[in-house]
């Protein structure tokens, strides 16, 4: 059993769109108020409030703030659960010695979704019935599968609304496949397989970079708080959305192919956050979105009964895939030439073979 998300475009009427926004505003108010109460309780009384304690305050807030009644009750309760999860994640990072990142208050631009955790919604044909909102037109471009657990209504930066169903679905294992592959991700090629195949880097951001820069210049010139600036902001958001959609579509297709063709798929366990600190390559690394490919491949492999293995990236480019000797080379050197055994091979293909070997070794020792 795995969790899968199904995302559909909503087409609310103007009245329904206003109700969406009011529900979003109510949820954001509860989020910020809950955060304020928990923060104040600790700073003034060293008291740590839990989710149950803040849930009991919600009834009183509804009486004091009548506009909260526009939202379904469980939507507001889920908002308080978001705050609780944010604090749990904060304390977990503190204990782990990581940069904690204290939960922050949300502005209108930084709060863009609300969730029906159990009830209050019903899908029938091309209509989604939402409590306190009504029947909203929805485009089901693919059938909904499994058991629906939650529904999140999300507002995109472009102003469009989407319904995101979180469902429990049964895995659909594919026939056993003995073939294994090592995948070396990079910039000159998006990925190189241990089979010798190179997958070209589409560079979606680079292709739309000029159009984005032009739209951002127009946005910066528009006066703040005006309808004109809001219009320019949507133009910028649409370009970002187009880039993100193309990148996700590409990653989905590559990950599906890997999960279909190979029984074991090995990737390097890269520290992409650390790599993004390289200002010369940060834009290209972010554009490649290697983590997206690995994430998509992992969940597809789980459902198909495949294995994804993460290996230590140390020396995968330097080690000779034939004799194991370390061959020092600069990043500009794209060919692996071993002076010990005479192997001459594409640098990325050599790394992919090493990744495959390390992946198989880790499975054998598990």
C-alpha cells in the first residue's frame, strides 16, 4: 500500500472563487493565531501547548471572529495540525543539530492551500462537492484510484485552483526484471546510464530565461499595490509554472522508463543543497532538478516492485570502473583514461558503472 496524489484543475464560478479565498483567509488567520498563542505561552509561561490544547481554543475564536464560520470546521482543525507539525519538525531539527528554522507567520502570498482531512467533500462525475462552498466543476484528466484519504484545495501563483487528492493505492508490481543500471546525473548530460546511453539535458529554465527576465523587469516597474502589478505578477508566475510543468513532465517520463526497464536502479546520494552554494553552477544545478528525478523514480519503483539504491558519491568519477585505480581529473576533462589498465571511456559512463557496482555491493551486503 502506498500513498499517491492525484491533482485536478478546478473551474469555480466567481462566487465560488470568492468562497475559496475567504476559506483560505480564515485558515491563514487560524494558522497565525495558533502560532501566536503557542509562541506567547512559551515565552511568557514556559508552557508548551499541544494540538489538543489549541483545538479547544478554536470554538472561542469562532465566536469572537464570525468570519471564521465561512470555513468548514475540519479545515480549521487541520490548519492547527499544520502548526503542530511545524513545531515537531523544528524540535526534531534542534535535536539533530541542524539549522532549526522556527515556524513563521504567513502572509497572504505565503499561504495557498486548505485541507479537508476526512469529510466535507464528495466527487461525482465532473463535480466536486465541497462543504461551505458548493459543487465546483473539475476536469478529471485521469481516473481517481484507491481510497481517498484527504483533499487539499490549492491556489497556484497564477490564480488557478487545483484539487489534490491523497489516496492509498495498491502497488502494481511489474514482472521480475534482472537488469540493473547505474545512473550518473550531470550538467553536460542530464543523466548517463551504465549501459552507455546519454539522456540530453533539456535545460528548461535556460530556454525561458530571457522571457522570464523581460516579465520580471516589467513587474519591477509596476507600482506596488496596483492591479497592473498584480497582472504582471501573474505573467511571471505563468512562466515559472510552464518551466516547472515541463521539468516535471520530463522527470516523470524518464523515471517511468527506468522503473519499467530495470529491476535495480542505483543513484548517487548527492548533497544538492551544498552543491547549490557554488554560484557558478547553482542555476544549472537547480534547473536540472536531479532530486526530482530520484524522488519520482523511488516512488514509481516501490509501486512496481523495483529497488532504488543510493550510494556514496565519493570517487565515483575518479575510480576506474575496470581496475579500481584512482585517476585524478579536472571537471573539464570529459574522458576517463586510465594509465594503469588502459581503459578509455566517457567520464560519465565510467562514473555510472562505478555507481552500479556500489549499488549491487550494498544490496549484496544488506
